[in-house]
C-alpha cells in the first residue's frame, strides 16, 4: 500500500516555486528529504500538510485524495523545528489538542486515553509540567505524543533537530528512529544533515530549486548520484572532471588530469564529452607508498599530503595526485602512516567506489 503519493505538484510563493514534484512513499516507511537551505523542503511539507494550495498536481494519503482538503482533515501529524508546544498549556493539555483534532477529523472516533499515551512515550510524570521546563528530549516525546494522539495517517517532520547541539541531536535521533519503527507509521522527514538520512531513512529524495532531482532507496541514492548537483547535495568530497577513454559493460577507464581511473559501470557510458568521477572521502584508502595494493585496489594513485584537518575521531586529508583528492581516515592512523604536510602517500580506490556522473 502507498502511504503518500505526490504527482506533478506545482505552486509559486513569491519568487520561489515548487516545480512538478512527484514521488511515492510506501506504507510504514520513512523518506528523508535532503537538500540545501532554500531548496523547498519545508514548503513541500507545508503543502502536503495543507498550508498551501498547489496550482497543479495531486496529493494522496493512504490512497485518499487530500489535494483540496483543509489541513485539519488531512490526518497528518506535523512536528516542527521547535516542536511547536504551546507554552501556556501543560504537557497533557498539549497532547489533548491532538486528541481533539482527531475527533474533529474522524467523527465518531473513540476518545484518546491521554494518560496511557503519556506512559507510552515515557512522559507520564510530566503531565502537569510546562513545556518551558522540559529538556529537548522531553519536548520531542511530548510533540510526538501530541501528533500520535490525532491518529495520523502520516507523520511530517520538519528539521526537528536543527536548533539542538550535537549530543542532543544524537540522542533524539535514536529515540525518534525507535518511535517511528514501533508506531509503524509512514513519515516524511526533512533535513540537511547526512547523519539523519542513515539513521532514519528507508528512502531518500534529493531536492534542489523546488524540484526532486533523485529519489530511491537510501543506499542506492547515496552511492549513485544521477548528476553533479545530486553529488553536491550528497556531500561527495571528490568530484573529478574527466573524459572516458574506453569502456565495456563492466568497467570504464576515465582520464583525469593525465591519470587513468577504472570505474565500475552499471548503465550507459557516454562515448565522448566531459564526465564527473564522484568518490567519497571514506572510500579513499591511504597507505605508505611502498605498501602492497589492497585486494580491492582497482586504482592506485601516488600523491603528496597538502593539508590535514582533524575532526575528532576522524581526520580529513587533502592530497595532490596531479589533481586534488580528499581522503578521510581514523585519526589514530595519521601518525602510523607518517601523514604530515608534504609526505608521499598511496591512495587506493576500488572501482565500485567511484561513480561516473554525466554533468
């Protein structure tokens, strides 16, 4: 069953436009919408929720056409960046608002047991508390309980972690993933954080300038961007400009600044013209220059260290291999490999870890 189907959705808000947005979300799954600020992610959620009227297109939730329905009849649970709790109401009163919304949307529905719902989300002891005294985690639980009280057919979450510090984001991400799996409710989650994608998503949609430019299973999209813009959104540190020299059904050989890279191919390869080789930094394995190639080393490049950027447990290393190449490795391995500015180093890259993109 399809939880959400969006087809040809278009609208204009001032200078911004959603442009022919189409995708589907299977029941019980979570789709993450990833894109930079201004891509239209929040506008998309607000339109699905019923806050904007599209100029064209169709929105169906649980195969029920809601395109022209008011927001309160769409049966969605909307959780926003600051969780949207009313500070003048207690936690229980906030959750009761969701229950009232459910009764308005579904005439004759049974009353919601607020106390049981608070227990389910682990906040029964906070029933009479003001949202002003809650921790971020408690606010998230209260917001989710309020959304669940309305028995939504779909959860919409608009960057709920954006204003939090890193430890709080990490904790709430784990809790939210558990809640969504336990509730078995479909959700659309908007973010610009790659960690959210891996932790929460079954599917990934990339959004740019009001359009969905790629959509699919998380691993497929992360590994195989369809364009340079998609590779940019996905954070590929290495986007190398080259030209195809030769290819067969399995491998392509691409020239990049006089060096040749072997790249696994799964689709048609252009016979001529410029291409982009997209490689994630974590897929560049660094070794001493005299080390034997790794088993999967379809490509070996010799370069010199240009810069080191410590990132806590990880270190990002910039190399000059005739072109700039970025690698990422555990910080504990930096000294063992003798990685200092100017040091020679070998970089091994497996052919399946390099992806060919037509600009």
